[in-house]
């Protein structure tokens, strides 16, 4: 059965991207890579090598044009992965410091693509009103001469106090939206992808406005209308239920539907894919 799934995936991803008379079709993939490489912070070199091989065996099959990655260890790890993708360039890998200890953490965010970037950087969240962890990665890509603003985020996990976690996610998204206002002109396309650590269905997140803030700001949720069973990005493990934590939000890119690549080895999260037509 697993072999059949892989065969189906390979055949599907080998299909040419849908053409569009309204712009260049671009495939965006976001993936939380689970402490890449190693799957845990104290992984041995053998474990790191094995994890890298798992990820390297599948990423080229995605036929992605843009990758937004979370939980990557460092620039070297991402550059090694990018070498497997012809024409790809690593635009930015964050170096956020852990809030405890002040050292550079092992869960960073990266953006890489086959396009040229006019600018790219990462910035920690301001202290704000709750001191949210990490920050955002950003790249202004040029697609057929038009700007495509790409943001990668990895918001506060659900470990610890639920009220504090919600506040940290909401604060981070408010700061993100403020930054987008300064960087992306009206009518310019924007993609925000990553691990939001919040689901629309879970009762534990009933009061969390993180995702609704994105939508109220004019962003389209690319899972709109997709049943939960078809958009589970992190399967339950007994402690937590199945969840849709990984999202791609779009502005001025229409209403394309994203999908999840299920049963992919390499992480406890599944990749999320969307094909967008960047207006000419």
C-alpha cells in the first residue's frame, strides 16, 4: 500500500503545472522539517545523516518553485538541501535566539526558490505585548518581472500555558501584518506560509484569533472548503489529536486550493502545497 501511495505521488507531481493566461504558475510548498536534520535537538551525526537522506529523497519530487521551511538547524543544512534542486537559491535562513539562554536556536526558518530576490532577511518579533518567540523570514522575489512577497513563520507552540500561547501567536501575526503593510504595495502578491500551531477546529483554540486576523487583513486561506480529514498536516500522537497547523495564506493571488502531501517521510508534519498564478 505504501508503495502504491508513493507511485501515485510520483505520477501526480510529475504532471505539468496548470498553465494560466493571467500569470506565471508558481508552486509553493511549506514544510516543518522537525529539527532538520536529526528529528531532535541532540541527534547524533548518524541520525542527522539519516534524516537528511529521508528529506532529500522526497523534496525534489515536489517540483516546487518556492520552499518555505521551518525547524531547520542552520544555513549549511539548507544549502546542502538546495544543491539537490537545480536552479534553487537560498534567500534567507533565520538565526533567532532562544529566549532562554540567548543562544541561536535549532529551529530556524528558511526561504529558497528558483527566482531572484530583490531583498531577503529575517527579523525577530519585537517584545510587543507578550514577547513572542522567533520571528519571520522574508524574501521579495521577482516572478516574470513582478514582485512576489514571501513570508515564512513558525508561531508559538501549544506547550505550556494556553492563554499565553494564544497571546504570543496573536501578537506575532499583528506584527507580521504591520510589516507587510510597509513592504508590499497595494495589489502586489503576498504569500505567508508556515507552522501557525493553531487549528480552526480544535476547541482548545476557540478563542484564538490568529487565523482570523489574517483573513480580516484580506488574506485568503488556501484550505478554504477543504474537509479536515483532507488537510491534516500533523497526525495525532495520543497526546494531541489530528490537526491542521500548517497553512498558506495568499493575497492578490486569487483563491487557489492547497493540498497536503500525506504519508511523506522526513517529519512529523506533512508538506502543504499550492499552485498560484502570479499576475503578469
